[in-house]
C-alpha cells in the first residue's frame, strides 16, 4: 500500500503542476492582449491641420504648405482645424514651424488681405516714422518688439523738454519687412508701429515739434512708469524802471534898480 501511495502522490503533484502552468499561461496571455490592444482601442484619434513647412508672418496659406496629421482627440488644441479648405487663403500673423497645428488665433480674419495689412488688429492703425541708427537703437528695433516714444520740444526758448508720450507700442515692420531673424540687428530708414487713431494723430503732431526718439523695452516688463510731471520754469521777474523825463530849470532874469545917486541894486527873479 505504501508503494502505491508514493506513486499516487507523485501523480497528483504532476497533475496540479500542469494545471498551475496552464492557468498562469492564460493569465499572462490575457494581460499581454490587454496591453497591446487596450490603448489603441480606448484612445480616440482625429485629424487636424498642421503646417507642412515653416511659415513666416504675413504668408497667404495654400495647400502645399498644409497637411493633415493624426492627433489625440482629447488633446486637440483649441482653435485647431479639421479641414484644409478652412485654412486655404488665410494669412498667418505669427511664425509657424513645420509639424505644428494651425490655430485660429495665429491667422488673420478672412479677406483681410496679405502682408502688413493682415497684421493690423481691428481698430488699430499702422504708421511709419523716419529713423536713423541712433533713433532705431542701433538696428535692434525689429518686428514684434515694443518701444516707448519720446518727443523733444525745441520750441521752448530757454530749454528743451523731453516727454514720453507713448508707451509699449508694438513694432509691426521695419522698412518693408515684417519678419527678421531674432537677434540680428538691421539698420533701416523707417519703422512701422501699431497705434490707435488718437495716438497716430499725436505722433504726427509731435514729429513737427521736434526730434522723435524710440526707446526699446523688454516685452515682459509690464510695469508702467507714472506720467512725467512737467516742470514749469519760473523766470526771474523783470525789474521795471520808470522812465526819467528831463525837466529843464526854470529861466531866471535880473533887474537893476537905480535910485538917484545911490549905487545900482541888482535883483534876481525866477519865472514861475
């Protein structure tokens, strides 16, 4: 009996071992299938319009510059397009790199024109002023930078007055270019800025009063300096002297009186 007991125990061990191997194999197979199939079936994809090439500012987009790319639907950028026809003919207002999604915020309004016209925001105006190397800060004033505008009043008789009358004005273009590689200065003769109609009139008026200076500022500098207090130069009071009128002395005359044999006597009289 002991002889058969050993054989039975060994057989049961083998049977239970085979069953354990089969169960573990099934469990691993189900895990592997869930890992390989799960993400592709659970993640919903969509197609959005992306830039097929690098696109500069002010470019009118066509089909050769656009492409469709697969994108996770849950992570699709706000303002993205799903149809290339919605983008064809629109003008870019910012630089785009190849492979980046085309967003509505980076395009000008439909039928707004190409080039500089498309960069002007609604209600704003573009105005150019003449500059030189000094006024243009050595050529470092480039498109998409911000400047303060200073006027120098040369009409004052005793002193010149400098006043910052425009602050944080965006530069749209230099000369005829709306995009320049960052960091590379370029000396030009004109700078075009984006202004409100009222500021444009003020700038035109200040250019006739005296020289204009542009001050380059950091676009991250949001601190607004208080408006300058104009100092009133008090001139010394003028001493007024009353005019002196020359009055000649009154004429006088002499009378000689003779009384008999007495010596003559002279009398002086003044005319009244």
